[in-house]
């Protein structure tokens, strides 16, 4: 009887051990699933990223991906970072916000990520150029870009036998010819101050050095000198736009161009979906802003519209790299380009939207430079200054204020640059 009790006791212990082992295995399996959380700012691409999240989770058992695309994402993201509530990956643009994140030591160095080798060097250089002072490492993976120049109504051009200009003289002569035929050459929509930046940036990339903002921070240049021709030429364009351009906003401009009220629109590729929502049949192409009379000096204005950065608090960098690999897969990137009419940052052959045909060779050759306003501090309100200048025409006052406000709102950055230069000189 005693032997039987002992046997039963051992059986129960064995059963408990097996149950424990099974439970342990189950817990281990659950714990082996790595959670990666992305917060990205492209709200207009929320459906694309929702679909991408679903596809990733269906094909990966060891990583659970969550992609959040909130309204006012940058404000939410900054609030979370202040609270030290870090997502694993952030999807942001290549602008002053990125510069501040690098400067605040929030982002992880991803120099060892193999996917960087597939990115066009031009966009890597643009990213490096956004750093206030040179920093060891790479902190973002450029994903998609946009481009700004001049959109034009291709059917209207063909009907009137107008030729796409390649120099400033040709551009002004074309505007004069179109106007003489009783058609409005350009549309602006400058009631929204930010729209003033589009032609401003497109002129500036061809008429100034790409690193002019860095030069000013070092005390090697002034905007009064650098932006003089830019100011002249954006003012010269005004006589070919709509009457009272400051009464019409971005939506008004998109609608007007869609309805054929102007032959050209000085805006970026990002405006095309808005235009097509009004007129799906409009035949749009684009050309680089021909700012110079030497066509070889003209450069495409293109900047990083979306990049992915891993935060320093990400606990599993390799899992985050696997997510980036998935995002960079050819078919996934092509789907994003189709969805957003975007320019690829990856150095592969993709099908581009037809409205990019006129600038495709610039994209392929990497003949591009970043948007100047990506370096402007938001507190400076450069777009409002440009709008005021275009209203009153006082160039001297405008450029003087630009230099003065730059020094005011960039004083901390300028101090860091001075300290960096002093250290490296010694």
C-alpha cells in the first residue's frame, strides 16, 4: 500500500513538472515575440501603413509591429519624447525637427544597418547636411522624397505649341507669350504663407550654395548677399500670377489650376493628388525651376519627405532593422510611391508617377538639393517674411530682417558651431 502511495506521489510530481515545463515553454514562446512600435507623421498615408502593418504581422511570427499615424503627429511625438515615452522607430521628414532630435541625442546611430547601402548618396548627404554640427554616425534611413519646381498643364502646352523652358530668360519669355495670348501663366495662392516657400526654395537651390545656412552660422556669409537674386526673381514672377494672389489660398490655387485657369503652378509634386481630386483627367507634367540662364546650373529642389529613425531607447535594434528591411522591400516602396506620388530615396528602378517625367533625369542623376526652409527655425516664420516682402516689395528691409532674425533664433546653434569650430581649430 505504501509503495502504491509513493508511486502515485511520483506520478503527480512528474505531471506537475511536465505541466510546469509546458507552461514555461508557452511563456517563453510568448516572451520571444518582440514588439516594435512606429509613430509616423504622414497622416495622409494612414491607410497604406495600416495595410503594411497587417502584412508584416501576417508574415512574421517573432515580431509584432504597430504603426501609429496620429493627427498632429509631431506635437504628439515631441510630447512623448519629453515624457521619455519613446517609440522604437519614428517616421519624420528631413527638416529642422530631425536636426533638433539629432542635437538632443534622441536617435540611435544606425551606421551598421546594411539597408543604408541601398539609399541614394544624395539623400544621405542631405541628411548629413541637416546636422547643426558634424556628428559621428548616421541617424535616419531616407525613404521617400518630394520635388518642387513648376507643374504645367501638358495638354494646354501641346495645344498652343509652348515649349518647356530650360533657362530663366526662356521662362520669362514663355510667361510673356502665354499672357499675350490672353491666358494666365502662373498661379500662386499666397494667402497661406507656407505656399510662398515653394517657389522660394526652387529658386534658392539653384542660385545659392546648398550649405548657405551652415555658412551663415559660421559667420562666413550673409543672407543679404546670398538671397538677393532669389528675392529679385520671385518678385519678377509675381506679374504673371493671378490678380491679388494673397487673397487665394492653397486649396484655391489647386482648384484653379485643375480647372485650367492657369498654364503653370509653382508648387511641389505633393499638390498633384489635391489637383486630381478636382480634375482626375488633367494631364500634368513638371519641370525644374529654370532659375539660371545657364541651364547646366539648374538643380532640382528635392528633400526627404519621410525617413525612419530608431530611437536610443529601442530595446531590440535587430528587430527594428528587420522592420526597416520590410519597409524597404521593392514592392512595398513601389506601393508607397504609387500611393503618395513620391520620389524614391532607394537607388533602384521604380515606376514614377507621370507628373515626374519632366524631372526624372534629375532624380536619376542625383542632381538635387534640399529645401532651404528645412533649415529654417519655425520661430523665425520665414514664410511670413517672404509673403510680407512680396506684398511691399522692400527687398533691403526684407533681407536685413532675414539676417537679423536668423541670428536671433539660431543663437544657441551658432554658439555650438563656434565652440565646435574652436575645438577643431585647436
